[in-house]
C-alpha cells in the first residue's frame, strides 16, 4: 500500500539538510526522484526505512514544515569557512549527553548535592595561573606528573578517573549511541562540554588520537572552570580566533607542557617524539610550545607542522571491542554508578534506567555486575 498523503516538501527539505545521505537514499530507493515529482509514492515500509536513515520520527513526513533543529551551544572552529551546519550525528550526540546530564542533575539534587565549588570559579577572572593551580587540585598532581605515566592511555585514564571523582561526567564515544554506522567525525568536532554547576558533562570524540584526547579533556575542564558550554574542532590542536577559546587553549597548553619545564629539559638532541612521550601530548602540541617559548622560529614551526599534521591527522582509536568494556566509557562510569544507586534506593524506577541507557534488562544487569568496582 503506497502512502499518498505525505508532504513531498518534507522529503526535499530533509535531503537538503543532510546532503551526505543522498547517495544512500537514492541507492536504497531508486524511485526517490519520482516521489519528489509526485509521479510515484513510497510504501509504508519504505517510509519507515527512510525515517531510520534520516534519524527522524516517522510522523515528520506528514508535517507542514520540518522542525528546526537549533544548535544548543556555541561551536568554535579553528578555521572559519562559511556557516557552521552541524551533522545529525553531532546533534544527536549532544541530545544524548543532555539527557544524561538532566537525569544526573535531578538525581543529585534529590540527594542534596550542592554546587561544585570549581564550576564557574574563574568566569569573572581569566587568570591562567589560578586555573593551572585549580587543575592541579582537581587531578591531584604535581609538576612532571606526565613523565611518571608509562603510556598515553595510562595518563588519559588517570585524568578521567580524577575528573569523575570530583563530580565531572566524562563520556567517550566514536559513534552515535551504539550505532556503529553513524561515525563521529573529528574534522567536525573533537569534543564538547555542557556546563552545569551540579552535573557538568564532557564528551570526547573517541575516534581521535589518544594524545589529542588528553588535550581535549583539559581544554573542556577549563571551560567548566570559566562556566562556558561549547563544542570545538581544535584543528591542529589550536583554538579558534575567540577570546574564550584562546584563554582555554593557553591554560591547556601551559598545564600539559609548562614553559619552564620544557625549557629545562630541551636540548638540541631532544626530538619531538621524545618530548611528546615525556609530556603525554601530541608532537604538534610540543612543536607549538617550542614556538611559544621561542625555542623554534615561526618559519621552523610551519615547516615541521605540515609534516606532523600528515602523520598525526590520525592514528584513530577503535570504538569497538568488548561491549561491556566500551559502554561505561560511552555512558560515563560515574553516571552508571549514580544511576544504579538511584535504582537501588528508589530515587528512580528500574524501567527509567533502561530507558535512559537504551539497554535491555539483561544487558543492564550484566553491565552493573561487571562494573561494581567503579
């Protein structure tokens, strides 16, 4: 049975909003152009499949106008090349993170949680030294901390663990939810932060190189300290031409690679790879800090940057592997712990926990049993 009462303009507008879907749509539906010309019509099942491809509710095909999806937070791009049009993948990822934040906030407020003292602490005082000291308190570290971590992964896991201990929810994913067909693109965004005084949420694009994830994490926490939500692409791990972003960038670079420390250990025999291992950052960050501290000239910087970017554009991290190992990163270990506690003490219903996590009862129970130590 063909559906003849759909709004053809909706079909046209959706494809205009998501041009990246055109090849898939026209491959799956050879008569799509005829639908647009009203020379033919899709069946009910074809519309169901189409709604899944576009990731929209089935009922949208019958509306007078497609609802506007507004981007909810500032987006900072290193290179300004036209208006920013977020992908449906980015929008859906932010929507999911907002859902996590809303539930976490409601649960914590029910339990009497007060404002986290570091949230927005520097919103009226852009003081780099103060922010660096605050970061050290959050992560419970001293100078040269990174050199005592054997790998980038160990360093990242340590930083995330400490951030969550202090009340920050850290989500990592390389796809939308659990849909491996909807990959998150680094060129669009490396991460985002949703500011809140009770339940701040950080999201890291898990397709990025491990050293870049560390930079993104610190950059996002600086945003929390100044009370600002944002998403960013951080091309070449550099900020956009914006006062807020440049401040966050300077704080991040100084925290990860202190100027005094790199001057002390740098010699003509010390190459970028050795320095990157020492500080647990990318070679691009090292190179930029050498420029910041006048160890290399601007000409040397640009010559080496081209070669490094080709190498570091990436060694991606897989978002696959064991599901029960991956899902705590996607949902935040802290959030899973709070959610499970909320179910146990009847703050929320078990069915709410399943709806929030998009898990079956069996999968949820298995997840909790495997993560009781978090």
